[in-house]
């Protein structure tokens, strides 16, 4: 019994040592900093400043979006809930994730390994959770747009506000649960990262490809009916209503597609660098590339509010009215 207990304690000690050594490899001390190139330190200092600016802009921009979305009645409530979730995750990136990122960069540049190692586990968990929420939510938005096209009149019945809120809550809980695996099993954490990105990309790609095919088929059938009868198959009022609905639907799909593409462009470089880190270890070049890739990933939280204002006319008008009220005060 005593021997098995000692063996168990040694196993736990070894496991704890592995966890500590993993984070230690990402946190250089003063001796290691002295061996690093000037480019390494300058890159971390420069990116710390850039991330400080991104932090402020992402929090401010997404807070405005969250505020004005309440009054945008043109967006269906379940769809608006998904945009709420995406904007909320972007705010959390600015308020929670990026401060830990700044601590990591600054402590790494100054060789404060203990401070870096203390902040890194929290950064892993929360950073992964927020990235997972963004990826999964963009996929859910793409599925929402596909269901709107396929279900038509049944869409509002099937995609209810309560069900959408349940999906959002489950997305947040699942993302935090997956992120917490970084504290006890790095292999599982890495596998979940790969599976999460693959699943999100696959679902979104399938949804938008299917939407494109269905819209093409619908347009082809409409043209065939007009040619066969040599006249519009709908009355003037019905045709104008149908055209308006189709145009508005295409606008929402365009917005969702832009959000998806921008997220993809911002996240793929990080996933590539993370894979290289896992295979080749934390060389100086990979650490610098990782710092730039993570900055690009956080840039996505700044770009999303810009996309909302650019692609959604009612959001753009609401933001202009909000800013004009602020300026008058």
C-alpha cells in the first residue's frame, strides 16, 4: 500500500513537472533573453504596443455594436442573438484575453519567467474559449442563414429565440470546457484545437456552398418560368415583395460570409504557427511568428464591428445616430 502510494505521488509529481516544463519553455528567463536576438525583444515590445491599441479599439467598437443591435429590428431576433454572442466574445478578447497576452509578451521581453508562467495557463484557457466561441458562432450564423433559405415560412417556427439562446449557452460552456483541458492534458488540448477549427470551417463551407447552389437553382427556375409563360409568374406586388426579400436575404448572407472569411484569414496563420510549434518546438523564429500570428488573430475582434457597419445598413445608421448623440453631449 505504501509503495503504491509513493509510486502514485511520484507519478503526480512527474505529471506536474511536465506541465510546468511546458509553460517554462514558452517563458524565457534573463539568461535566455541575453541569448535572444535584438529582433526578438524589439518584436515583442512593438507587438505589445500594437495589442494595447487593439485592446482599446475592440472593446470600444464591440460595446457600441452591442448597444445599437438592440434597436435594429430588421435582423431576426435569433440571428441578432448570434451576433450578440460574437460581439460579446470579441469584448471578452479585449477585456480579458489581451491583458494576459500583454503580460506574456512584456514578461517574455524582460525575462520574467515566473510572471509569464503564472499568466500563461489563464491565457491558454480563456484565449482558447474565446477563439472557439468566435469560430463556432460564425458556423452557427452560416447554418442559420441556410435554414432561413431551406425552411422559408417555417424558419421562424423552427429557429426560435429560446432555442438559439440555448445553442449560445452551450457554445460558451463547451468552449470553456475544451479550453480547460490545457491545464491537464496538452495532447487533448491540441486535438480539440484541430477538431474545432476543422469542424467550424467544414460546417461554414458546406452551408455557404449549399446556399450558393440553392440560390442559383432558384434563379434558374424563375428565369425558366418567365420564358415559358413569356411574362412574370407573379403579380407586380408579389414580384416586388419577393425581390425585396431575396435581396435582403442575400445581404445577410453576404454579411455572414464576410465575417466568416475575415475570421478565417485571421485565425489560419495562428493555427499554422501553433502546429509548427507543436512539431518543432519553441525556437526563436517560431516564437516571433507566434506573436505576430496571435496579434493578427486578435485583430479580428477589431474588424468585426467594421464589417457590421459596412455590410448592415441599419446597424450603420444606428451607429451614426449613437455617435452623433455622444458628440452633441
